C-alpha cells in the first residue's frame, strides 16, 4: 500500500455527495473522500441500502455527484456531458455486474466485442482483441456460444473479458459473485486477484466480508458515509 | 461505430423477432402496394383516354360551321348562318402555308347493300388528304384519289366492320355495293382502327367528297380537318385559318375552329387530379403503416431497456442508441417499401393479365415516390421511439428487468 501512495491517484473523490431529488430528497452519498491509486484492489463494504451502489455508479461514470469533485486521471468528471461520460466509460471503466448483463442473443465473442464497437475499432481487430480477452479469463472455447447458453460462472467470465477488452484503467465489480455458486465464486475471485497482480486496478463492491478480504484494502460505507472498520463493526453489530 | 455496423445490429434485432417484424412491415407493404396500384390505375386510365384520342392527333384543327360563344363543345344546331364549302377548303389549302393538309368532310348515314345483306353506316365524303391528316390508311386497294373526287366517281372504301358484315371472309375488292341505292365499286379496305370512345371507326364507308354531295344532295361540308405541319404552330395555325375563312366569309365569323389538344388538356387535368387523389388516399394507408412501426418500436424500446443500459454502460453514446433504433425503424419501413413495390408491380401485372379491360400502367415516378415515402415514414415515426431510447438513464435502464 505504501508504494501505491507514492504515485498520483487514479481516482480522486473530495466531498462527493449524491442527493436524489423527489418529494422527499434521499441522501445516497454524503461527503465521501476517497483516493484510488493505480494497481489498487479496493473492496467497498456495506449493507444493502448503504450507498455502495451509488458510490459504484459514480465511480463508473454512470451517474454524476450532486456535490463535491470527482476526477479520473485528473479530469473532473462532474462537469462532463453525457456524451463525454459515455466516452470515458468506454475508455477507462470496465464493469462486472452481479446479474452479468450480457446481451442474451449475442455470442460470447460479440458480447466481448461490444465496448470495442463503440470505440470505433474495426471488425477484424475487434474479433482478435475480444478473443484475447476471452483467453485471458480462460473461456475462449465458449466464444461462439450464445450468452444465454452459458452457466453463471461462464457468463461472469465473459463479462470480465468484456470489462477487460478495452484495457480500461479501472475494473468495477458490483457483487460479482452474488449469483454464482461458491466454486465459481472462488474461481472468479482468483481471476480478479490474478488480474490485480498483473497490474489492474479493481474496485469490488460487496456486503460479504469473506469476499472483501480478497482485496488489498477495504473501505466501509454506512448511510452514504465512509466509516472506520471499528465504527462499522459497532454499527453492524 | 461505422454505418455498416449499425445495419448489422439493426438486422440482428429484426431477425430475432421475425413474425413481429413481418407483421409491422405488412402495414407498409400494403400502403406502398396500394399507392402503386391506385396510381397505376389512374395513370392507365389517362393513357387509355390518350390512346383513344391519339388517332385524332394533337396537331389537328377542326373547322365546323356556325359560331358559338362558349369555348369547346360542338356548335349548336341552328347557329349556322353560312355553310362551309369546298371553296373554303380550297382557300385554306392554297394560302395556309402552316398547314400540312386540309381535308374537307361531308357526313351522312346511308344504307350500304351487298346482295341480300345491308347495313346502315356512317358515310364520309372525303378527299385524298383525309388519309394523311386523320392518320388512317387503307390496308388493301387504294384510298380516294383526286381524279375520283373531280370525276365524282362512284367508288368506295370500306371500313373493316362494314367489310366483314357485308362480305364475311370473301374478297370485297372490285365488288359492287349499293349505297343509298347507287352502285359503287369497292376499291379499298381500311386498316383496323378499333373502337374509339364507343364509336366504331371501322364501321364507316368512305366515298369521294363530291360524290357524297350528290348522294346527300348538299353542298355544305360537315367539317374541315386541318393538320398543322409543326405542332408548335398550332395557335398561329388556328389564327391563320380564322383570318382566311373570315375574309372568305365576307368578314363574318360564322364558323368555329377547335383545337383537339386544347380540348383534351382539360380532360387530362381531371385525370391527373384523379391519379393524385387515388395516390393520396393510398398514402394514408402508408401513414397508418408508419404508426404501426412507431407502435412496435415503442414496444421494442421498452423490451430492450436492459440492452440499452448495457450498451450505455460499455460506452454507447446517446447518438449511437438513437441511430441504432432509428435504423431499425427505417430498415423495417424500407424493407416493407421494397416488398410493397414488388407486390404493387406484380399486382398491376396480374390485373393486366386477368382483367385486360382495366387499364393499368405503373409509372416509374410512382414507384420511386412510394418507396421514398415509405423510407421517410420509417424515419419520421422512428424518431420518437429512438429518442426515447437514447434519453434513457443508464442506471435506470440497467436496473430494468
């Protein structure tokens, strides 16, 4: 951890808050300060409704904070247009969702190609890089299977390949093992650990301490605020 | 993302819902086919009428005796003050430098008899000029000659129908028939011209004009046909004929000159309007097809909300989503348009084959217009659902199941 702190942070959050407007405004996130460095493997832990999904959406540029500043590689995200956010997601972020979110009628290969399609990569180059990504997670033998013909574990591997394919700065995994049996879950965590060892920056969102322990560091979130592990145990316990 | 990629994505999406895509396209197919069929019917009707009048020629002036104030239409009986005579025809021929031919015509109905068979037939007294001016010719034998006219010879040329009725398949040339009791030698048979506006052109007998004047005991002409050499001179030709006859009639304008083209143009305007109205009515069904596309695209966007969320999460811009759904709608309508064009053209062909009496003529402009219109219908009705898809928030879309 000490070595990571020496470099510039990849993601920088200062006083980030998110309020959902409505008849009764809901505070999703309040005053979050967080630095994430290249090569980090960070777990965000919190119970459901704690704001960890909100944090992930903001980290992944799917949503913008209502207060505070958020920078990726020094670029302030808060002021970007939806089009620029889309480009940023495409280049810098790879998502891994609990429910996989693959296109059901597309083959594994075409699912993995999707980010490259929107990056404007040509057909052959796309197929080549998508195959590489499938090989990296060891599922290249399923490349021509439709995604709805795959098992949960296979689907999540394809999802990881899709997240990796555009060589993003950050992998965001939201409860990636939530819909998997324990064997597939372990396999998946092994892949993430391996990827991190190879230099990938990963943020893992989970409510499960056993899974969070795979990360190099853990932050806790309750009621939209980051809290210390002692406070977390106290409030949860 | 290049345009071909969008096409691939759109095609894939339409393929997964084959039945739905086909049904949606059906609306456009019916619309486009209806446009083409109805416009073809209108155009066919116009062409039919045009064909019927084509024998008369666009460069023909018709001089009839009597003056009427309203334009067009035939002169009213009793309005005649002075007759048209062969002298008028001679003047027109001599001084009408713009005219290709001048054909005086005497008209009457006479009983034509051959042996035991007889028939009441329209009988035209004509000069040799009549054949080129009116553009009808003998098939066998000869037409009336100048010497026939001058010598008042009793010779006749039979129309096809008359020949068939009187002689059947037997040879008529050189035979003798009786016209109003007088003996005439048959010296020619006309070529077949068919029925024009209910009038059988083949049910006519031609005889020399002076002979006709004797038979019908008159020196008045029924009409004088003038062909103007150059189509563009039709108006100046009309003016020339007017001034020549005016002088010859002691400065009385007691005759009427009508121009076939001018009379027909108002009829064509009506037929054109009919074509547009029919096309317009059919276009409404195309519009309904467009609403069908919009409806199905709205359903599609709703169903594929999750897909839209995924695409956005991996970096699709609003513009990419908009284009994708717009292209789907347009592909539906364009494919429907193409099938509609085929259906319409096949339908028109089938109708022409099965019911030859119904005039069908597929004008190329209608095909292009119907297809283009169908594409625009897809774009027009696809914009709203596509914008809806593009405006979806990625998080909401991802959460949607």
